[in-house]
């Protein structure tokens, strides 16, 4: 809402400015106002929702302020150099002045800048390390794929819970995220909760994040990982502990398996899934492949294709027919060998998988 309001205000101001032919400074200000519309939203580091994120944004403001001061100083010296009067100096005086600039600008300024950054940055990074706590935090495993997210809850009571392209976490307590990659280098980043961390094939990295209160946050792969890197979004939601435990309980394999076969009206759709989709996708009680996203609770998700389509009635059918257009080069083959009725039935059945 805030982005739309700023955009509307900026558009109105530009229209008035053009009509009145205001000066260049006003135009620059209006362009800056347009830029500020990107400073809000579920992926804005300037709207922190956790202590780690607040530490990161504090460092960002300090760096921005220091960089602005340095920039203004350099411009001022540049203008002074053009306008100052020429003075004859001896070679000794020239060398003395040169040494001052080398020591001040080439040694003291970088040492001061790097030291200040370390003073603020090291404690911030330390807070995101999985250091021992009196009560061990929950562990959530996140695996990056081209171009989707696999999320596992190994500590869930009753057995491991697996989902895809959505991450539900408890609010008000730290959570350790164990991240890795199944193919190329990805990066796990929830901007409003803290820093980013690389996801490397064959290696597990750990980052500790905490959401102050319940809320919805956007996450993004922050390392270029191929043609659809921009379409690798992750839905992140922090909920109260009771709701979190209930969410995990609803996704136990036994309950999901009952859900998959509960409706007799979709017998043909289940057979279609078993013969064509089960080689790559898992649905509890029907298949266990981990090549593609787990679909056991797909009907309860907020989007499809890692953020490409919002989940609504008919969305899965539309995705099955057009996924190579919506997200080119994804690894799922086209379904042009299936008729529309079969795809509609398959999509309708998958939408019923809502715990």
C-alpha cells in the first residue's frame, strides 16, 4: 500500500512539474521520490522485522552516511582544485603536500573506514552465528534447486515434514537455517530478517534468524543461478508457536496420505499423476520422488512456480498448460500430449491437497 501511495504522489508531482516547467533540481527530486518507492515491501532491508535485520540496516545507514560525506568532500576538493589560484611551489613543498595526501587519503582514511566497519560488522555477524544456547533452537533445512526451494523440518514431532517454495517458522524465537544446494550456487536471503548466506553444493552453511512477531516476509535467491534466477522467490511466514506446531502436525505423512486419496471423484487424476508426474514429484501415500517439488500440500500454498503465479482456483491447470511460457527452461517437460480435460482434472485434484 505504501509503495502505491508514493508512486501516486510522485506521478501527480511530475504532472504538475511538467505543466509549470520547474527547474532541474525539482526533476531530480521527483526521480528520487520514485526511487523511494522501492524502499518498502516484504523484501525491504529498510523495514527490519528482527534483531539481526536491525543490526544490518544500522550498518547500512552508517556506510551510506560515511560514503555520502566522503563523496561530498571529494567533490568539494575537486571544485576547489579548479578554482584555487595557482601558486609557485618548490619541489620540496610539492613533495610535502603529496606525502600529506598519501598518508591522509591513502592510509589513514582507509584504515579508519575499515576499522569502523569491522567494529560495527563483527558483532552483527556474530549474532547470526549458530552459537550454543541454553535451549537449542528449531532447525529448518533449506535446499536450493534450479529454480525452486525445498524446505525440510527434521525436528517435527511425529517425523520429518517436507514442503516446497514456502517456509513457515515460529515467531519470537531464534531459528537455525541449515542451507545447501542440489545443483549450482544459490543464496538464501530473507531481507527483513537478516543477512544472506551462500548455498553451496556438498556443503551445509548455517545462519540464525529471528522474527520479532508474526508476519509475512519475502525471500529471494541472492546469487545468480541461471535463466530463471529472478523467478526463485520463497514465501516466508512467521507464526505463533502453537500455530507452528499445528501446521507441522497437519503435514505429517499419514495425514497427507489420507488427504491424497480422500476424494473418489479424482481417481482418474490420481492415476494420471502416478503414471506421468510421480517420477519427479512426491505426494504422500502415492510417490516419493524428490527430483521436483513435493506436492503433498500444494493446494495450501500461496503461489506456484516459486512465486510466478498466485494460488487460486484453476491456477494449477493454467500452470500445467503454460509452465514453459511462464517460466522458460524449467525442468518439467511440456504436457502437450495431454488433453485439456485431463489437465483440468489433474489440476483440480492437486488443488484439493490442502491440509
